[in-house]
């Protein structure tokens, strides 16, 4: 009996340190997935210059995004059925293979194909990180680590363009992909050595039909948002056809999931009001965040004359605010077990922040725009990790993977819709304003809707002034749309039910479905 007590005490001493080591490996893996697109974006002009294929440029990003989004729910289900560790390690290996092959690509076709392989692995990286954290750390304690996750996101957004530019200039664009290999190898070694989770035996077969239909639905949705208004007109046959295919695939998927023994996305998880609300709010957060990340640097470069090289640093007020607020919210959640106030506060700040950004014009200073960004960042900080935490707390432990993947998928799709709709509105407003100020022919001759500071400097003063006013008008419309969408998130946040977080001690008793399987998940983590 005494020996048992000693062993238990020793395990308790080892556990926090071991969890920290695993978390470090998970953060490296998360950084890999998030950093990649940021780095590649900076290297793309050089890549096109060497490989050619400018007409296929968008597919380098689209192939990665599609593969990531389509594979996300499947990775979550595979982890639930066959074990989290094996699926996570597999996703790292696939990502590294895709990175190595992308670095060796000899033409644009190869690069697009290898980027799809890379994206396939990236889908498993993000889901694996969230689900393993869900397995190891009870929701009540998870708030302590929110700052780490927000910090990784900030590091990727700020450091990505800077690292990408440095690598491309001094080592060549191929190292933009090769840089993933040593980081991935470290994560692979650490996870293999330190993470010990119980192995699982699948009770049924993989839902191949559901996976295929969901892939078609996600692919159609992403292509509509990527191509609509750019490659093809919104009313074109291609876009209408993709919408029809997407709707039919979703209907067939919902039917298939009711028949499958092990559905890839069990519909019963949406019976939880909190899970459904957090999925929708996560979609809206993705809409606002990705739109902001895309159009804020564009405004600061075109209107405020900032350098494109430091585009990541331009977002610093938003990202620092997001990181600090996320850390504070996490600490309060851990100490009190209360969280309903954060989605409400986050929704309100997101609306206010986006509305303030919509008021920017050609006379707005960098200080003022920085303050507006900080308000939006605070809203995102209250929402980013809380949405995942509440979603995971709303399902049983056996569904942790699909809950994590579903929440991640909705945020990704929200980002796709945000970029597409805000982008369409932005481009339309820029074109209209240029036509009003210069006339249709002069506006057309002045170039595209996205010019950098160097290109702007070469334009005649009248054209430059018209373009800056046009970008300010386009930014106003884009962020006004974002603010209107964010109002819905604020309204939905009031309906969140404060279910006790697992790991909150006696308070969790009688918590119903959303508090089941509350026995300490970290108990499965041992040497």
C-alpha cells in the first residue's frame, strides 16, 4: 500500500514536467503547420520566376488549403478510432515528405501536387495538437496553456514573412520548404519518446463513403470561395455548378452519417447546444481574423506607405493584444472554472474593433490604426482558444478527435468565406472608386487592386491619390461586412450554457453528457 502511494506521488512529480515536454513538441508541430503558408507567400515571386507557370500560381496555395481542409475531419476520426499518437506521428511524416518533395519540385505542376501532400499532413498536425492537448489536460487546467498557443500563432504571423524573405534572399526558395525538415524531426523525436497514450482498437470500419462525400463538399465550398469573383464570375456556370455539387454532397453526407457504424463526423455531437454554438462562433472568428490579416497590411502598405517586407510586424498590435488577452482569459478560466463571459466580451470587442477599422481613411495615422487593431485582437483573444475549449468540453472523451477536427474545420471554412466575400467587396469598391475619380479607361490603365508601396511611388500623383482613396473605401466596405457578421457571433454568445469544465472537481458531478468521461485524462500519460 505504501509503495503504491509512493509510486503515485512520483508520477505526480513527473507528470507536469513530462506534459511540458510534450506540449513543447506539440507547439513545434503547430508552428510548422501555421508558418508554412506565411513563409511561402513571401517566396512565391521568386518561385514563379524560376519555375514559370504564373497562371497556376493560385493553385500553390489552393492545393495546400484544400488538402488541409478536406483531411482535417478524417484525421480527427482516425485518431479517435486507432489512437492519437500513431495518427499524429503519421501526419508529421506526411507533412515532412511533402515539404521535401516541394523543395525538389522542377516545375509548377510538381510543386502543386507536392503542396497537396504537404497539406494532407498539415490537416493532421492541427487536429492532432488540439486533440492530444484535450486528452492530456482537463479543460479546467487547459487555460494555463492558452497563452502558449496564442503565442505560436503570433510568432507564425509575425515571423513567417520575415523568415520567408530572409531564407529566399540568402538560401534560395527551396529552403522555404527544407526548413520544415529539422523542426519536424525534433517534433517527431520528442513526441515518439515522451508521449505515451493508450492504444485503441477500432470497433468498426472507417466510414469511407462519409469521408468521400465530406471531401467533395469541402472541396466544392473552398473552390467556390477561392474562385468566385476572381477566376470566374459569381454567376458563371462553373461557380453555380460547384455550389450545386456542394449542396448535393452535403445532403448525401448527412444521410450517409445516419447509416454509418463509425461516422467520420458523428452528428450526435451537434446535439450539444454549446458545441453547435462554438462551431458557428469559430466560423465567424475565422471570417474576421483571416479577413483582417489579409486587408490590414494592404491598407497600411497602400495608404500609409509601409514597407511590404515588414508586413508581419504591421499586425503586431493585433497579435500582441490577442496573445495577452488569451493568456488572461485562460488564467481566469483555470482559477474560476467560469467562461461564458469571454465569448460575450470577445464578440462585443470583435464587433467594435471591426467597426473602428471600417472608419479608417487616408488621414488615419499608424498609431490610431494600431489602437483599432488592438481592440480587434482583444476580441479574438477572448474567442480563439475558448471556442476550442468549450467545444471539447461538450463531447465525451471518445469523440475528442472529431470535436477538435470539426471546430478546426469550421474556423478554416470561415477564413475561406471571409477572404472571398471581403475580397470580392474590396475589389469591387476599389474599381468603382477609381472609375469615379479617374474615369473607366484611366482606372483600368492604372493597374490591379493590389499595388505595393514601390509600385505606388511610380504612379502619377493624381492616380496615386485616387488609388489610396479607393483602397481606403474598399477597406471600409470589407471591415463593415466583417462587423455585421461579427454581430451574429456576439448574439449567439449569449446562448452559451456554462457547463462545468471537466477537471473542476465536485462541481462536475451531474453535468450530464457534456461532463461525462471526466476522469482525469492526464492519467493516461505516464512513463
